């Protein structure tokens, strides 16, 4: 095995260049909801970098934003799948950025740019770890890079990609895109994701907006939609859709022991986020259980009527809303969508249209897998004792990899911190976290490949 001191020395001596190359990747405005032409330059740039280590670089295209695939042969018998994504969120509101979102700025030990935390630091950290090990010796395990191009718009074709290219993706373990640290500077490791159902609703009751003087005669699309939304859940987050909780798997005693070791950071988050009290006001030892194991129904946005300056007396003809449901094992977004339609019809809201929907299934992986154990050992050596989560509160397209391809999967420690501002203006990472992510990748690959 290559010594950790040799790895650390190489990373330190090349740290400036590594950060500059991450800045270069961040300069591509690869916003997936802007279409293929927006993301192609970033994909081609990454492909060019990977082609320096292997001649097996290709794209997987199933009708959405293409994923990039590269295989780097290793000396050992094991194969490791590396999942990342190169697409990013939109930059709105642009006026809240301190600098151009796609001209990375280094300031006070941080790097600020759209996509630097989510997820371009992961992409580059793994490419740089590959360079380190190649330069110092050999790659201990065969690495299969899968860099997705549509994670930020729901990974619409990822399941098709995973199924069609299962033979190329099959591996003994998978490293998902990275997590990071909690507000107490504790390294965190995740072994799954919650699911998601995202929908847009519309109510259209009139041919066009009316003078509000007619509100005593004509129906209001805004009122109709608001009543429909109010029927879905109460103030304590209890969801009223019949059968919504049928497939929910409650936490086991082993889960509760794991959750008991996680600090809910209530006071820190109060200061950071600004809430007075949490929904249901859970006791300190139940906060994380409620966070993970309580599925949600959230109104992400409502649009109707007049929202400009001053007044405009109008009766809206149309109202729309976007909702997201965070799902937990073993809920299925397709099943929840059907139950939502039945709920709306059964409560007199037949005129609420479901314009479109996207969904991803929740999934869990075994923390006692070989890749899970190697990750815990490596994080413990580099950062100290990690906090283990059964799954994260957010969503990603992990289900096909874990459930369909049967690959044990872990989300390692990376650049993530509560102050990263992912999906928000002035997204940022700590430069030291980036360099440590390269170090961690080298350690994990060495350990995993040695077996």
C-alpha cells in the first residue's frame, strides 16, 4: 500500500493547482434545467480529464441529460462504483450573490461558486485522488465513475441508465456523492436516502381574471386551490391522504440506538435558521427520529392573482402550486400519487389538475457492509469518530443502485457543512475540506482494494 504520508505530501505540494482546477470546473454554468447545451461543456471537460487515466470513457444517454461513465482498471479484484453529478441548480436570486456565481472566488479559506459544494467538489476530489494514486503507485481497485447530468432536475432517466448498463455499473461497493460535517464539526456518514414525490397542481375556473367586484358570483381558483391544499395535512404534519402511511417502516431498536448518538443541534439550528419551535415540539431524543422517519407534505410554492406593487382588485382565474412529499422506506412515489388523486376527488376537489410529477424511491443500505466498515475506519483515522445516520433527510437516485443492482452504498464525509448554502446564493466550501476529501478517497480506495 502507498503510505499516507506520501499521499499527504503529494496533495499538499499540488494543493494550489488542485483548487485552481476545481475553480475551472465551477466556471461552467451546467444548469440542467437550461437544457443539454448548458451542461455539455462541463461534461466534455470532465470526460477530457478522465481520458487522461483511461480509454474507457463514454456517455450514457436515455433521453435526458446524459451521464458520463469511465472505468479505470485497478490492481485488485474489487470494483468500486463512484457516483457524482456535474449539473447544478439555477443561481436565482442573482442579486444576492457577492460575485459572479460561475467565477469562483477564494476568500478567507473558502471557495465560493455555484455547484462547488453540490457536487463539483466531489467530482474533482475523486479525479484528483485518482491522480495521486496513479502518480505514487497503482490504483488498488477498479474504479467505475458515474457522473450524472440531471440530478438537480430529478434524475429522470437515471433508473433507465442503471438498468440498461447494469453490467458496467456492477461493483462490490458504491461511494455516493459526499456528505460532510454537522455544526459541531463531527464527521457524518449516511447509508441511504429518503424518497421524493414532486408535483405541480393547477386550478382553472374562469376564462380570464375578473374584477373582484364579481367575487360574490364567480368562483375563485385561488380559494379553491387553497382549500384543497389545506385538506392534505394539519398543523402537526399529520397527512390526511387515506393510506398514505400504509407502507411506512418504523425505526427498529437498532435504528433508535443509532439515532441516539446523533446530536440534533437544536440550539445551533435555531440560531442559523431562525425558527421558534419545531413542528410537534419533539423532545430532544426524538428530534432526529421525527426528522428521518416522518414523511412530509410540503408546499414548495403557490402562484395566483396579483403580486405586484400596490393594489389590483382581481379575482384570479387560475392558481397553481408545487408540492413535494418526502417519503421513507418503503413508500413508493407512484402509489402516493394515486392516493393523492383519490383524496382530491373524494373531497370534492375534482377540478384540481395534477399537471406533472417526478418521483424517486427511498432506500437504505447496510452499514455493516465491507464498504461501510472501510469508510468508518478511514473517517475515524482522518477526522475522528463519525456520526452514523441510517439515511439522510434529503433525496437522491440511490434506489436503483442499492435495491436493483444490489450494490452496498455509503455517502462518505466530504465538503458538506451547514453553512455551505447549497441551492442558495453564495454557495461555498472550505478549501481545507476539499483537500481532506481527496485524502479520504485515497485511504478508502487503498483499504477497500487491499481485501
